[in-house]
C-alpha cells in the first residue's frame, strides 16, 4: 500500500488515495503493471566529478520499484542496481512500491533508499550493487520516513512523518519527529521532538516533517503541519536544527502557505526554496489560496523571505512537490494538473522555471518548459547539478516513462534552459520514473 506521499515527498493526503487512483488510472492506460524486475545490473565504478557521479532514478507503479543510476548527460550507468525483485543477502525486507531517495546527494559509496511503506532504510553499495544493511525506523508504529540527511559517517537524521497515537509510547516512539541514527552501526541513537515548533497552534495539528537539507552545521526541516486526517492544516514552517547539539535553533513560519512539500537549497547554500500545493480537502484538487512558491535567503539573523509567487501567478495549476535550483538565480519546479472531471476542467502538469535575478518584466515570470500530455500527476521530481549545468525531470507518461534532460546556459542568454533530449532508464523493467536523487 502506498504511503500518504505518493506523487511527491511531502504531499499531504486529503489526496493520498486519490493520487494513487490517478496513478492507477495512468498505469491502466500506459501499461505500467510491469512483471517482476530482472536481476540487478550491478553497481558502477564512476569517478566523482564536480557534480558527483550522477543521478538516481526511482521508477514505480506503486506496487514494485526499480532503482537505476544514470549520468547527468543521460547515459544509463546501471539500469537496475536494486529492485523489488532483488534477493540480495542483505535485503531482509524487500523493497515495496513506495521507495524514495534523500533530497541530499549520497555520500561516498553509500546509496540510501527510504521505503515509506515498510518504514525501512536500505544502504546499497554504489560500486558493487550489494545491499550493505537495513534499519527499521518504525519503532512500534508506522513511521512513514520521508528524508535522510547524513551529517557525518556516524550521524544522520531521518524525518518521520506519522505520529504515534499510543499514549503509552516511549519517547523514542513519539513519531512526527526527527530520528537520529548511526549509519555505520545501522542503529537508532536518539530523537528530536518537533512539537515545540508548533507552540501556539491547535494541538490537533502534528508537525509531519518531510524534506530536509543540510547547510553547514544546520539542518532545515520542512513541516507540513496537518491534522490527523490531513483535512486541516496550520501554516507550514521551516525548523532549523543545530547538528552539534540536536537542538532547535529557529522556527520560520511560512505565512499563508500550507501543505508545503518541496524543499531545495542552492549550491552555495545562500538560498532555500519551498513549494506548497496547499491543503487537499478530500479530492485531488488542492486549495490554491494556500499554495505558492517562496524563496528565503540565509542571513546572520536567520531566514529572510526574498521572493514569493502565489499559485495564480504561476499558472493554472498549483505548485507540486518538487523544486530545484538550476543555478543560484534560476528555479525549476513542478505544478500539479487535474483531470477533466475536476471542477474547472482539465489542467496539465508542468515543469516551470522562474528567474530570481535581473530586473524588468522578465524577472520572476514563469516559463513552462514541459507539459504533461493527457494525464495529471504524471510529471515527477526534478533534480539539478548546478556545477554541470544539467537538470533532469521524471515523466511517467511519455513513451511509457522517460527522463528529460535540460541544459542550463544553453541557447540565448547565459541563464536559458533548453531541453536536450529524453531517455529511458530500463525498458526491460517498464516501470515509469517518478523520483530522482543524486550520488
């Protein structure tokens, strides 16, 4: 069963089951109920460059998963380093159909996968393709882990989305928190309670942490802040955690924005970008009045809002669950479409860019780079390698599922973004690409 975050980490339900239904309809049309994946194609021995080694592509029909490694230029390095069909000796818990990768690039030779359905972390050796170990982070409840942030070889954070409603639960089992783990020992060593970040709010709201990014000795965690049934929400917020003490340094409320699920940091660490689809009220259409895109600058005194766009300023849909810096001054993000039966009629998913620098009417004007063809919820995550001028976008609809490559700085103007082709990661498996990472 897919978790409450089906088409983008951080997506709140009011929509999970509806998104699964939309994905299921797409699969019925596109034929993405693939057979059991073939054996692994193994790891890769690629020299690390200024943009790391490459990108991670997670393909899924929400029943099974395949993980591929590709270069930023679009070459397939390993079509299936691990999948739901893998039977590695280290894979005690097989991968479900609800697997994602961390927001931050993988460190060294360790690739980490988050199985949201099983609440399990899986470490895979990039060079050999072997599973090095797993760690359950449920601790007596369904945790729904959303992100993994490695601070050092001995310390990492895991955001756990679900609260634990057992009144007799031990502190480590609290849920809706940040778990502290030792990656080397594959062990849980602590927990950071996020309840203080909601001080003053109705106690019916839970923090529900999603994505997180590391900048220096600070980790910024994005909170969705919703009720238990996801029907209502508080304003989303960013929580800054001191990685040395595990203490909350600062809480930044994103005024007027709800359901925020996408988070990115610029390569220089000076800016954070957040996309917010708003609250889903029981159908696949979110509240556009609560949706938007915001860019925050890191200052000595904390985060300062630098730019903001409402959903209406960005187009017909609402911002989705994925955002990336193509450059320090250029953002790429997804928007959510809707089907023909929705109020207001059909709207395409899009991959859209906005400019943060410069002046005049072009600054901040959205530029649509890619549209879905017929089915909403088909455009997935976008990831960029700023130093290499490359961005990749997952597309579950085109030709049964492809990854689009974009070149930054191509064409007219140094900040132009041009589509440079599409590629399939593994036609043998046939699962549509949905999530992206880096290694």
